[in-house]
C-alpha cells in the first residue's frame, strides 16, 4: 500500500489539481471547527477530479469529498485521509434553462436566475452552501425545493461520468439518491425555469434574505437550522395532536417547536450555543469545539426523545468521528 507521501506525490502529478497537507478543515466549514486533513486537494476541472479520485482510492487511504462545508461537523482530530473538493462554479443560461456547476454558491445561482427573469429559485435565497450540496440534500424553503426545477444532474459514480434525469434522482423531502450513494459526486445540474419579471423575483429574494439574515447572519458560525423539520403525517397520533394548528406549514412541523418545548433556547456547552431566539439554531460563539457541538446536539435529541418519544434528525454530516 502506498504511503501518504507517495499518495501526495501521485496527486501532485495531476494537472489543475492543488494539493496541500495537514490542512485545517476548520477553514472549510461554516462552523469554523475541525482538525486537519492529512491531504487536501481541490480543482475546478472535472477531468482532474476524476483522476484525483482514482489516485486517492488507489492509495488505500480514507477518501472524503466535501463541498462548501456548510453542513459539516468535522471532529477536533480532523480526518485521517484524503479530502477532495470540486470547485467549478460556472453558471450559464439559455432558453429558460440554467446550467450550474456544483461548486457555484447557491445564492449566486439565485441572483443569476433572478437577474435574467427566470422564475423558480427565488425562494431559495439565503440558503447557505453550494449548488451541488443543494441538489444532494434537495434544499428548499417556503414550500419549494430545488428538485422541482432539476432536469438533469451530471455526476461521477466512482468509475464513469453519468447523467440522471430529475426523476432518476429520487428526490424526497431533504433527500435524494445521492444521499444513498455518498461515493457519487455531483458535477453539475440543468434547471428548467420560467420567464417572469426580474424585479419581482429580486424583491421576493430580497425580502426572504432580510428575514434569513436576521436569524442567521452571514458572519455567524453555524449551519443554519441544525435539525430537519418533521412531516406531520409521520408523527405518532398522540404527538401530532399536541402540535398547535398554527405551528404546522404545508404538512411539516418545525423541529424548533419540539426543541422549544424541551427548553433548548439559550442552552450552551463551552462556546457552542443554542440561539436565545431560535431553538433550531446552534452556533459557534468563538472557540467552540466539535466535542462540545456533538454533545449539545446529543442532549437536544435526548430531551426531545424523552419528552415526545420521537427522533429528530440532523441536517448536518459528521466527518472524522
């Protein structure tokens, strides 16, 4: 089996690939938490990424792919292996369709579509992260999800570059087939949009951004909401009966409501805090650690389980634990 030094040497030989060692992953997560990766490599070239993936797997070291790091909790010890990131971020529009590379910032895509009078993404304003992550997790807000607009997704399955239709992506609430196959890497997506007045779309997004920025300031070290909302129809009848009618929206119950009932607001562990104004917002107030973050998440889950007998599920992904 090649040594880490040999693995790095092989990666260094791949054109258009930037490689570094002992790279703190805290730099690549919105929480600002996480120890180093043994090897970190990134590229804007699909060909270089495929070559890097093959070289990384041949090394026998653990391999992980990340996006913008919005929804990642990386352990304080970091990741013993190779971290790859695909950073291509081009956006192109033609005939009411947009082609978006996975590395593009989702807000950039929203602004791009709005400015061209292309309707369908305006309610996604303010959701942090990349386009690839949005497709992976079927990101959405205000009753709409990106899956409604996905025509095709181009991805790498570990051997070949393939294309799926929107139907083949098996989208559900905050789910997609890519979550079932974490080794598949999204390269780009094609979205079908509708003509509309650019100013109206921009106003919708601007109003949503104002609300979001009050809850989740861009400078806040957080992942947005930490837990998924719950589907009302999937709750035990006795639990569903406790939920006030005014709380539910479009068949969903905010995880924040359950967290509020168990006293989550204002809880803290070290520099990891639950916001005093939003029970589903956990943030790093300074020098927080992954250990404290994970412990606080576990306590919140335990409290909800004890009070309601249900499991709330994180939107975040864990790395290096």
